[in-house]
C-alpha cells in the first residue's frame, strides 16, 4: 500500500531541500539569482519509481516551485514531467554517478530555462541585460545541479529504501 504513495512521501521528504533553495534564493534576491534545484530532485526518483509515480512526483515539484513565483501555470511542471518521462524511459542513462551528474545538470538547466522564459513572458517590463542574466542563471542552475545532486539523492534513496521501493535494476 505504501509503495503506491511513495511519490507523495518522497515529495514531502524533498520539500525541505526546496525550502532551503528558496531561502538561498531570497539571500541572492538583490542580484536576481534563483537557486533552482527542482530538476535535480528528479534524478533519484526517476531511477527507482515507476513511470506514473515519477510523473506525479515531477508535477508536484513543478507546482511547488511555481507557487512562489509569477510564472504561467504549469510551465515548469510540464517541463519536469517531460523530463521525468524521458528519464524513466531511459534508465540506463542514470546507471552510474557520472550519468546521474550529467542528467542532473542538463535537466536542471532545461527546466530553469523554461522557468526563465515563462517568467520573462509575463514580466511587466523587459530586463536590462537579458542575455547575460539568463546565461548567469543557467550557469548557476547547472552548478547547483552538479553540487546538490549527491546530498538530495542520498536523502531520497534513504526514504525510498524505508518505503520498500526496490533498488534500481542494473540491467536495462
């Protein structure tokens, strides 16, 4: 019974990491930087959960991120859902640590780009230097993806172990 709700319990266990990233983003608010880690949080669950659970988890992460920001509804959630579908369909990409780090950086950068473009679309005024700002934001998202993956994945794997989610298969 608990294995069916693993995605929700995992979302609750991941929530403190998201709050921490939001608090760090508040610290850097004067420089217009956001610590974006929602894409990183998809890697370990996409490796172990069933596809439908990964999709629900990704949608939950996306809507949690969008709850505090002025972006079009669903833009980050749909990007994360697409990433979860891709990752859960291609689990051999996540078989080793370098693959997981690569996936964390790429997914985090692409989801951050969707968020940034969606936010720019609904912004009342144009940014002064949009190219340099988006480049800096994507660089921070990529670095955050690589740096924060291991602590988040260890936390999520510990929760999934306690819930009885089977380990990721080594063979495709």
